[in-house]
C-alpha cells in the first residue's frame, strides 16, 4: 500500500534553531530516508518552501480567489511530503514513528487513493502518447 506522509513544521521555532543544529537535524532525516530507501519503502518526497510564499485558492461565490499564505490558522504548516510504501497503516505508523522529523512537528499519514491515482496515470500516458 502507498501512503502519503505530510510533515508539519512550526516555521518560527525552526527559524530559531542554530544553523549547525538544523543541519544535524536535516542530516538525521536524510539518513532515515536512506534506511527507508534501502527497505523499499521510500517512494519519493518533496520539501516545501516557506509558507510566506504560499498561495491558497478559494472558491468564493463561484469566483476563484488567490490568498497569500496557507489556509490553516495554526502555528504548524505543511513542510513537506514523503511517499511511503508499507504493508498497512500499522506498518506505516511504525516506519514513520522512527523518522527524526517527527521531533520537530507532526506527520499526518494518509493512504493514497489508488483508484484515482490509476486514473491519473492513465491520463499521463494518454497525454504523453499525443
């Protein structure tokens, strides 16, 4: 099964971390990602830029409006995603519980929607064939 792991971060707290400590934290995350790769669990991922550069789209009375920043009114914002292969949700929780990134912010683990993702792959193939 595929899982999407959403890592959240408190950007203000992270900005206060001394650069060397931040570098060590990132290296620990990369090292654990390597363990996931070696086990066949790491399918990909993306780090996200700071939320101040984000734009959120809203449908307001049928009109699409772009608003600066993330939609959530929380301290923690989405910092990145990790695509994970695991046997089931319990296995995904076990794997991500060991990820050093959990120490700086929560991770939301959600199963991928394989049915919709199969449709997306079909569309990708169709467009590529044109």
